C-alpha cells in the first residue's frame, strides 16, 4: 500500500493534467471540398467558399 502523501501527489498531478487538457485551445478547421482536377475545362471556381482564407500555423 502506498503512503498517503504519495497518493495525494498522484491525485494532484492527475488534476493538473486534466486542467491543462481543458485549457487547450480548440480551432475548428472548415472542411472544404477536394480540389477538382486541373484538366477539367468547365472549372469556374464556384465551388470554392467565399470569405477569409489563409494559412493556419499550429505550434506543437
């Protein structure tokens, strides 16, 4: 059986890890349709959503 102070340390560590997971930011990335073949002669870019688009940099 573990000493009570060891059990307390494990509990504190698990609570801290849970708190960090809850604080992680979440960015939902929109789901765009797959690009059409460039040889498609009827391409008119109407299937591309309008609005702000750019690059997302995610630091690990």
